[in-house]
C-alpha cells in the first residue's frame, strides 16, 4: 500500500502526529460557514460556526471530540484543565492503561483529538446559551470564554465533570487523593493492609466500609452522628470492623506529612494512616446556566447531576452531556465510553440535519428551474 493512507499508517506506527487532511470540514449547505479546525496549540478560536463545541476536556470530553473529529466534524474542546482526579498519581482499573498518570492520559487524548483536526483550547467557558437557529431550524449556540473569546456551534457536549466536597472536618483537605480517599477501585489496592478509618456520611457509608474491609483487616468505622442499626453493628463485629461513636473533630497530620490519626471530641487520638470518605458529588455547571439544563438531586443528599437520557442527550435540543457531570459514579473508562457514545450520536444528529438542509436546498433549486 502506498500513498497518503500508507504514510498515515507509518506515522501512526512511529507514534507521530498523523498528518491532518487539509480539506475543509463540510457543514450543512447554506447554513454555516465551513470551518477547519486544524491541530493548533495556540488556542486561536475559529470565526465561523463549528459543528460542535465540547465544554470540558477530561476523559469524557476528549473521547467525544475524538469521535466527532474522526467523523470530519469541526470540533473545539474548551478545557479548564482541572480534571477531578488531578491529585491522583495514576489512573487505576483502566484496562491497558492501569497506573498511567492522569495528566499523561489527557496529554495523549489531546494529541489524538488534534491528530484528526480537532482543536483543544485551554480556557474556561463562562457563558453558554442557545442562539437563533439556522433558517432551517438547526440549533445554534453561543459560547463565551473567560477573557472574552466567543464561539458559535451547532451542537454542544457538556463534559465538565464534578466537584467532590469533603465533610467539614479540619485537616482533611490537604490529604485529598492521597491519605484521604473515596473510591476502593481507584486507590484501594494502593492502601491495602493500612489502618483505615471510614468517616461515615450516611447509610451509603456502610457499603463503603464493607468494600474497604476487603482491602484491610484494620478498619474503624466512625459513625459521626449517623444511624447505625444493631444488625449492622453485629455484621461489622463479625467482620472485625470496630465502631467508634465519639464525634471526630480533626484529621491529624503526622511528622512525615501523612495522616497520623483522627482526633476525637474526648481528646483521644486514634491512629489511622488512611481515611475513606463519601464526598458530596456536585456536577460542575459554572457558566452553563443559560442553557437551562435540568439538574437533579442525587438520593440521600449525595449531590446533584445533569439529567441526561440515551447516549447523553439532554432535554435541551442540540446539547449532550457525558462523564461525571451526568453520571457521578463513572470512572475514567466509563466516562470516556459515555463521551464516545455521545460524540457518535451528535455526529448522527448532524448527519440527519445536513441531509434535511441538502434536501431543502435541492427542492428550492428545482422550483427555480
Ligand atoms: C482522587 C481521585 C482519584 C481517582 N482515581 C481514579 C482511578 O484511579 N481510576 C478511575 O477510573 N477513575 C478515577 N477517578 C474518577 C475520575 O476522576 C473520573 O471518572 C473522571 O475524571 C471523569 O471524567 P470527566 O471527563 O467526566 O471529568 P473530568 O476528568 O473532571 O474533566 C472535566 C474537565 O472539564 C473542565 N471544565 C469544567 N468546567 C468547565 C468550564 N466551565 N469551562 C471549561 N472547562 C471546564 C475541567 O477543568 C476538567 O478538565 C478518581 C477521582 C478522584 C477524585
């Protein structure tokens, strides 16, 4: 095999950036100005209306953008650069990539999107709203960045992730993602056999405790004023989980910089090296109010997420959501998969809109003859 395809294949094998086609990306006939989004590290925004803007360039947003860019859609990813797992040393439980540092995974993802002509721009979206639709009724959106740059888009993918809110216990924040953990699948193996404390936040913490018990035999459950029925206390006792009802006042840092233990209201220091907490999970929606996306509360005061249906479609025509912004339990693999699915559905939606626009143009042409 020779020619451009062979060169692309060779470049790919070498790990080089695959040359991007210079052909303009096609958009709906007569409705939008064609825009090419050649790989561009400068962050210069395109002038015309792009097929899709992706708000948030974590696993979900980048995988959505990858599907769109590979479908020859003009796509711009705007990313604030603050992924949820930033404090973690490695992404765990992700087949084939287990242990890859989060920043490295995203670096590779951005390169992959750019390889197909997608634009990935560092910045924060401060406003997004529906704009006047095309003459044929195709949705349009206006997106504003901090600093004043603007973009126009036919479709939006919201992949802004979520914020973890820790319980208000002094001393916890500084250990977040290291000595203070939330997820047995993300960093449970790394803290195996350590003295672990569960800082209960509600009924879900019982489940949390049983999962961490799988990882260590030295587990203390701090009830922190939450209900714990006799049956559960009996089950904990059967598994060797110690229950402490005395209120927790502080997470104490040791001389080595790690967690030394938990200070109780009676002054006692109970030694622990790791504390597991259920954080409150809040979808990141800063700057997105203008879209009017439905936001739902999670059960038990666990947080809130953007409501989305099949493949991430929201109630707002033309807007999809993927990753932790809509599915707070999704890990990196599930977030990336959701982004990919949303991107594919957005491309299909655009293909249908392009066809309708072409048909309308053809009919207009034939009536003129
Ligand atoms: C400490 C910790 C460790 C973890 N470890 C693992 C692990 O080992 N394995 C695993 O599978 N999962 C792990 N996770 C879960 C993982 O972080 C999430 O599954 C994943 O980050 C979700 O991807 P996302 O793309 O939805 O959101 P994110 O990765 O959070 O990306 C969202 C992006 O959107 C950007 N953004 C937000 N708002 C805006 C805006 N208005 N304008 C522009 N950009 C915006 C943010 O800056 C961010 O870059 C961990 C989580 C935590 C907290």
